[in-house]
C-alpha cells in the first residue's frame, strides 16, 4: 500500500489537504490564547511556536508523501509531552515555543482525520487516505466533517479560531492572524481551480 500511494501521487501536481494550512495555523494560535492570561510574558513566544507547528506538517506537500512524511497524529505527542514538561520546569520563550510547536503539529496531524482524502480534487472523494498513523502502519479514512480544504466550513473554522487571537494579541501576532484570514478567503475563492491550473501550467 505504501508503494502504491507514493507511485499514484508522484504524477499528481497537487495533493489535497484535509484543511487549509491557514486553518491549522489559526488553531495553533487559538491554543496559545490562554497563555495571555496565565503568563503574558510568554504568550507571544507560544503564539509563534504554535503558528510554526500548525503549519509544519504540511511541508510534506513539498517533500515526501503528503500526510505521511511529516504527519504524526500519535507520535508528535511524545515530544510534545517532553517539551511541555521542560516548559513547566524551566519556563522561558524557547521552551514554551518548542512545546507549543509540537502540540500544534500534533493537533494538525490528528485533525486531518476530520477532513477529506489526499486526492487533488477531494470533493470527488476518490481517496480513502486521510492521514498515516506510523504507530499502526496504516492510513486512517477521512471523516469529511470538513468536506475538503478550502470548503466554506474550512474558512469558518479558520475565522472562528482566529477571533480570540485577534482580540487578545496585538502587534505582530494580530497582524499574522489577519493575514491568515485574508489568505484563507483568497484560497477558498480559487480552490477548485487549482488542480486544473497546476495541471495545465506546472
């Protein structure tokens, strides 16, 4: 199954996401919001770490097999737990940022189960592969609670997750939250044209 997945995707110009990368980043920001009230001096570091971790698994769109190479819905929780313990024992911008990075990456990987499969046109529902679980050596099936990346409900999640960050953060973090929503809107508008564009020009 591993070989067939890699071979089938090798010729595809665009692998579908379960949710937009901006949605995962916004959810990461949401995770950092409580720190504004608990440890405000560490909140920005947490937000930056969570943003990076929320996006990081989707780097495997560029390298490797999407939703397998850098997606670890189970295994990410191990470094998340270690980094979380380190942040509790020695709280500081670096330890907190690393902890939030791994937590956001774990949440991203696990939440991809809620979306569509890995096909370029996920609204057609031709793939049964939502996210790969290395601990079990198999793919989990998509649940389609978010029908496909760039669907209206995907934008709704991104927008709702961004609102608390827009309220409690200022400066760079608030600017990044606004940018996430803006990019999400543009992506939703062009989403269904992307496979055709990339097949034609790339």
